[in-house]
C-alpha cells in the first residue's frame, strides 16, 4: 500500500514563526503560478498512477494552504483523480490541514468534504489554533483572536460525524503575563478555564503541541532572544509546553509521539505511516518520499536507475527543488536518491521509532549502529525515568520524549 502527501505551499501570508517556504497569494504573478502548480500536481499523480497502477492507498494528506476559497474545487478535483487512478477501497484516513480563518469559509469546506466523502472510513481535520493568547496571535500576524476561536470551536460540533476527527495544533510560545507581584502567570483565567474545559470534554480527538522554534533572524528570535536571556527564554517555552502537556495528559490523551497526543484509537494514521517507515510518496516541490524494498524494482525502472536490489532495504528520494523543473514535470531530483543499506535502515528505524510509543524490539540487532556501552547508558536513562526497557523492548517515557534529541545523539554512533 502507498500513502500520498500533497502539499499546497500558498498562504494568505507567512506567519512570522513559520520556518517553511511560503508563497503569499497577493503576489502579482500568483494566479498564473497557481494554475501551473495544480496542473503539475495532476501530472505527478498521473505519473505515479502509471508507475503503480491501481495500487491500494492507505492515507491521503493535504498539507498547508490558505485561504480555502482558492482551493476547494482544486482539492476536490485532485481527490477525484486519485479515486479514479488508485484503489481507495481500503483507505484508512484522509487528512486536511486548516487555518481557523476565515471562520465561515473553513466550516463550509468541512461541511462540503463531509458530505461528498461521507463513505470514507476517516476524515481528519488538523486545525492550526496555535494559541489562545491574543497578544501572541497579534504578534504572530494571525487574523483571529480568542473570542472568534472560542465560537469557531463550538461551531465545529455541528460537523462532527462518526467518521470525522478533529486535531488542534498549539505552540508553546513561552509567553507569560506578569502579576503586580512580578509573578509569572500563563495567560488569563478565562482562557485557561476554556482550554481545560475543552480538553476535559474529549470533544477534540487529538492535539499537536509544539515548542516555538527560535531560529536566527526570525521575528520571535529577534524579539525575544538576546545574548543574556536565550537560556531563560527557552526555559519559558519548555515550561509552558509542560504546563499544557499536563492538562492534555490529565484528560486521558496519550502521548504517542513527541508532539502528538490522542484519545484511544484516534491517533493520526498518516503520522504512523511516516514514523513506521511505511511506503509514502510526497507530491510537491522538495517533497520527500520513501519506498520499501518491494517497490524498488518498479522505482528503478521508472527512473532508469541501475541498482543492486538484493542488498537494499528501501529508497528515500526527493522531488526537484526547482519551480521551473516541477512545472515542466521533471519531478524527482535523482542526485538526492538515497538507497538504504541494512545499516542505513537500522539507523532510521532506531531514530524514528524511538520518538514514538512504539516499542523497539530485539535490541541486539542495533549493535552495529549504537555506541559500545549503550546498555549501560540505557540503564542510566532508565534510572532517570527517560527510558523503559523490559523483555528486550525499549521505549521512551513521556519525560524522555522531552529530551529525545539528547538521548538519540548519545546512543547512535553516527549522531554522537
């Protein structure tokens, strides 16, 4: 089975905490580019449909685009093309990333998709709330505030069907209010109460919780970071992350990956595709894809690659980074094709699986990629309650997930 990730890199404007490539829709040349981009996506879907005829599709993910009014008909057209080109009988999930603004437009999109694809097993909407703090929203250049978010979330109840899942995204910005006694206070009581009641209701199926990335030259970096307060500011961000995390976990949501929490059976299947190293294809400029060994022969044929298939576990490949190349349907950057040996596979599996709640089994098979004294180091992490190791199975604790980067760079030889 294959999964498809389709990326739309156009937004009304670029939020100032965003570290991704975005084309604002107000650019004068945007309309022509939009048409050419969607034509290229259609061609890329047709290309893979020919390479993998009537292949079963596990998940479909549409990532990133605002405003919706520009895309609804185009998105539906792409879904219909996929339906006609692949086998969706066993489709487990279709996901859409959404911005909660414009309010009515988003709800109309959800209503349309729910009605048109009511027979799909699962329709998942991941909505970028980001914060309930009005000052944070204003500084981030978001076009909504807490009051509108409160009504938007309440109106989502009208479109909650048995096959519809909602995920809300939040970011820990490390933003505190200060009392007259100079005590730090996270947000105000009204917003905290709404946050707690929302999560306690279990109406939302899952939450994504991220920490603000303070990359150099970004707005938030320049505003919040100086030589004197960088460590302090990062502490504020992680303190807020822990505060929000505790509310989420105390309401029955299980942390299944570093940044994701869900009720039972409500985890993102699309996320599992990536972390489990199942087969997926990315459709857009610079998209990454992974194909397991059973697809290698077809892959090498369609790209005229000369590889010894017997010794390989899979291939990671990237689309072209050139707009001109993508629009001219020169999709894959062959220089970036990465054929995985057994050692490559073990590194990736350890790296990806350990950041989730999947148990890593048969730890001895990873001897060749781990440091010599890894068993002793794992025992130290166990004593600190960062790792659980029992019956030859290894897993991170929630506390360990907060320190994942340190743990992984310590244990894997090539990362050290």
